[in-house]
C-alpha cells in the first residue's frame, strides 16, 4: 500500500482522490489551506448574491471522507524535498509521501500596479477572497474592475446585485475581444451595458490611490483620468499557484510541466488542474487550461495511471460554457478572435440582441471547425462528435435540429440560421 498525498482539495485533487479510492486501497491524504472540505468554487458568487449558503456548495456530506478513508489535513505546504519525498508544512510539520499529486489551482494576477496592496483591492478566487469581498464592499457605492474576462463578469454581477456601481477598465477595444470575435464581443458588451456596467475600452489601470487611510479611494487610468471608487477588483486573469515549488527540482514554466500522463520531470510527482502545464501541444488545446471540466478529467486520468493503468490525457475538441448575466455562452472547437485566411464564417444574431451563433469552417475543404453560441442551448455530445468526425459545415447545418438541447421548452431557430447560411452560399 502506497501513501498518495494530494496538495489541493479543488475539483482536480478531489476527483483524483475519489477515483483512486474506487480502484485501490492506497492511503490517501489531501492537504488544503483553503477549506476543511471540498466545495464548488463556481458557486461562490451565488453565496455573495444570497442565492446559496456555503453548506449548499459541498457536494458530499462531511462524513463522506472518513467513511471512504480519505484523510483531510487543513494546512499549508511551505516547501518539499523530492529526494526524501517529504513535504514541509506550516511551523515545520513534515509529511512523507510515496506519490505526490500537485493540484494547487490558481491565484489572481497582479501586475505591480502602484497601490495594488491597498485595503479594498483584491482578486476573487478562493473562499477567503469571498470573505474579504464581504468586508471590502460593505456600505460602498462605487467599484472599479480591472480586466474584462469571465471573472470580471461574475464580479460585476455580484456587485450590481448589491446596488454597487461598476466600472470596468478593459484594455481591448471590445469586451473579451482577446477571446471572442468582434461580432460576439459587441453583443456581450451591449448586454453588459444594458445591465448598467460602465465599460471603458482601450483603457488600462495606471495607479490605485488612497486618501491617507490606506484604503482605495480612486484609480488613475492610462489617459490620466481619475475614477473615484471604494473598491478595486483585480480580474485580469489568474496564474498557476506554484510559488512553493521554487528550488524544489520540479520543472516549471508558468505551471508545473507535465507529460501526456500528467507526470512531472520527477518520478512519482504529478500535477493536474489549473497549475499543470503540458510540455507538448494537443490539437486545438492550450498548454494551460484553467476550467472546471479539464480539472475533473485530469483527476480521472491521473487516478488510472497511479492505479496501474497508464492513461494519456486526451481531452478531445475544446469546449467551454459560461454566463454573461442573462446570456448563456457555449463554445465548441476553434473560434478565434480573428478570422483566418483559410476560414469562412456565418454570424447570425436574433433581433432581440440576446441570441446568436457564430460558425467557422475551412474555406477549401468545408470542414466544420467551431461554433460560438449565445442564448441558445445546444448539445455538447453532438458538436463533440461532429468535430471528432470532421463533418462538413453542410452536414452540420442539415442536422442542426439534432443538437438542440431542449426543444420542448426553448424556441427553435435552426430554420432561420440555415436559411441565412444558404443565402450566403448563393
């Protein structure tokens, strides 16, 4: 029996623990300095908005862990010695392991802005960040968010739910345009503005200032404009949380470098989830993918390898989903911000301005490449199949009804979309 130690109790680490337990009788220890028990990180915003309580975010009862012989330790790993296979915890406590899984997640980005450490300035990732947000936003009227990604959307919705005025500083010329094509970004930008979010495009943070009480009172942007506020949210993305691995001998770049089996350069040391960086490219995937489902998949894969069935991490075609206030967003395959020379597109938008689809295909071969969907629920398994089978765009449009997620309760738009596609071909 081996002792498997997992650093991090997020979706990656806990999925690995549960799947190892299903397959083997190894001793399993999970270390986390964030919380006693696994919880759904994506639900934190709903606690702040009053829709849920913390206990609602725990998928398993507290007795589950002891019953399944998964030991939980609430502590922080300061450093490790790979030769002796020892972890050094807070105040010098030591823990030996046979196999180590690093699943430490991410931390919000900071870019050395003057004033970024003032009271009232923070990112949003952990349960501690949620508690800090409660304190930082109590009684305030105005907030500035730095960055226009998915975390920024969530924080904007959270703050607006408490009648806090929100201004977002967005470096690009349209919302989320580093990820979305221009048409898509404009639709989401209009929708966010309709909810009262102030969007400042082509704008970067220069400095955060205080009024002599060590608390934020205003920000200065790159044009020299002053925006008064009592809170600044740093929502310009996240980075792998791996600082404790400095000088450990474990190879890192932005994240922990891992092979196709999610193993690091050190035998018996693996990394999964937000903190893992693949050393080789997978078709249509980034080397670091900080989304919920990839963390879950990595946990499942590493469990099989550790339990004697070496398994490569092969996530297949890219997909993701999110929500921009009232608009649900899905993406399948590859839809880049800029249309490539060998690509063709169809962008269809409903008259309501809250529904749209954006198809991409190869100009020469007509192979379906990807789609973005807004306000319409489509079936992941159909698009995954079509992408894996390299179906033509003509086939996709002919069978579009098969991808409708819930035709009984949602209006149908396939005929409108297909008609526009056929018109574009003539």
